[in-house]
């Protein structure tokens, strides 16, 4: 099964989150042809696929997603974002780096592996169509079903883009957690020439944002950056220059490390926002805590497998955005290995044809190493 051909089939599905647009059907068709049992766990319009092969231990699960982020300004793309065009030694399209090509590479590696090696254990894939969005009915929806039937793997490999300069140079052994918030401060509208008759909510909002922006949550750890808050939006919806607005709103996001929990961070934010007084509303959403895989056996297994292809042990880090590892890590060790991060979520997202070949070889080495197949 050719990884490039399968990548193109997936890229031609316009599966902007949370829409499926045939992407999981492409995956299921490929896996069914390899002898996998495929099950759909769809809920609230979200599509999920779980595929399994073999039985017993050891159990390796590959997790990923077929949904992609929106295009941005589609007129700025130099290639059809869903055309899967090949030019200049690159495959172009939304989702190439994050992470449809990784899914195709893993399935291609499976096809080669099963041709030459009898499987002793279980091989599975958990592919969701709800990772780039709210992620409410994707991976975290399916996991309880798998847990109930005792289908929790010994190791989960996630195909998110992790590599920096060349494919295979970096593995992610953890990710930061995420909290997002919206703060709305209320006042009394009126003419700016008569401020005594008004209550301007903007100064109070600015005091809150200053307190949030300057607060030191922690100083980080040896493997995680400090917990950091970033203000992403300030809006009064006020087109006039002579009116004090009735309300003003700000949005922010916080990336948290293992020194914090979402609950702890939320309590801190609430306290900081109450200090200036006045009527306000604070809406906070926890999208998951940080996770860190510290299983030396699994980390060494992955590093040695990658090095057998690249000749160099990959670095380990915890940088980047949140992934579904925040859900899966509650049940088993999680390590991420995938394409280069450089063009993910960008206009003209693309991956090198050589990168597709290399990642397929890396996944093949991981399969052989995990299932202890002599090379």
C-alpha cells in the first residue's frame, strides 16, 4: 500500500473540523483490506473510527485525526488546498503535515509489516474527526468504550507533527494543558463629556488584564516551559469615539505545565479578576491538563526504533499545542512522532515526498521493535 497515494486520497477529502467528508471511509477501506476489524463510534455529528488486528499483549495503538483546521484566506493558497498536488518534490494540501500523511504512512508501514511478520499481540488505530475543534465527542468520547472492553494499549503512538529540521529528529513525550477564558466587564454607557454620569468598564478590564498578564504562575520544570497566559482579543464593539461603552470583553488562553492543574489555574484567574471590583462575568474552559510520559522502557524503545532508520537518537521535548494525548495519557504511556512542524496550520501547508518515505520507514521500525520482530 503506497503511502503517497493514500495521502493524496485523504488530502482530497475537505474535512475541515468537525466535518468528515469521506476521510474516515478512506482510512477504513484501507484497513479493512489489510484484515482489520473497523468500528465507527459516531456521536453528535462527530465521526470516529477504531480499527483492530490481532489479540492479546503487547498492544500498540496509533492515534490520530483526519479533521483539519480552516484554510484562512483561500485566495492566498498557491495550490488547491484539497488538490493534493505534487510539485517541487513536495505534496501540498491542508492536513499534509497535521496529520493526514502520518496516518497514511502508518497504514503503509502496517501493510509492509504484515506481509513479512506474523503479529503476536494487538495492533489498533484510533482515528477521530474531532481533534482540531472542541474535541468533546472525539477521542475522549471513544476511550470509555475501549476501557470497558479492556482494549487499552500498552503504548499509544500519536502521529502529530513533532519533527523540527528532519523527520525523526524529535519525539514528544508530553504536552502542555490548556485553559481558555473570556472576561466581560460591565459599566454604564454615556457621553464622554459627562463621565460622572457613567461607569467606564474599560479601565477595570485593563487592570484585570494587567494582573493576569504579569502574574507568575510558576517558573517551569526541567522539561516544561513556565505556565503562560496570552491575551488574544479585546473588544468593546463600540464604533464611536464620544461614547463610553456599556461593556467590554477580552479573551485569553493559558498553556499550563505539570506544576498546575486546570482547576488550580482557574481559581487563580478568578481571584485576579475579582480584585478590581465592579460587575463582571468570567467564563473559563478547561481543555485538558498537561501530561508527561516517564516510562523509560517505552521511551527507549521508540528512540532506538527511530535511530535504526535515521542513525541518530531523537530528542525529547514537550513543546507545542495540545493533542489528544491529554486524554489517552490517563490510561497508558503516550509518545508522539510525526512530520516536520514547519508548515502545519499555515497557508500552503506541505510535506516533502522524502519525508513521507522516511516516516513510513520509521513507523515500520517502530512496529518491528515493539513487537520484537528480528530484522
